[in-house]
C-alpha cells in the first residue's frame, strides 16, 4: 500500500475508514462476476432473475410476518365476459 493511501486513512474517522473497507470489499467481490458491467439489453430475463435472486433483496418476502393473506381472503374476481 502506498504511503499516500495510508496517510489518507489515518486522517479519517473510524466511520469513514469503515466505508472504505466496505467499498474495497465490494470491488473485490465484483471480480467474481462474469461481466463487470451488465446492461439489461445484454442480459436475458433468466440472467436478470438470477442476479435479483442472488442479491438477497427480496429475502424479506420469506418472513412469516409478511404472510398476512390466505386463499380465503378477498372476494372472487368477476371478469367481464367477451362479447
């Protein structure tokens, strides 16, 4: 590590140093992806679903507290008939 980087880190608060550590971890984790940049017009729907699934962004949906409705809730939908 260069002296200038160490000098900058020494001037930072512990919170700022934590942010640098988090960003460095992100940069290293990015190496494992096939592509560094993914554009939606280059990725298939399946690939986009896999990215979303692996991100963990939707894990909150698995929480029992989110199961507030059952199949018995609500009224039956009446679809308009085709004429």
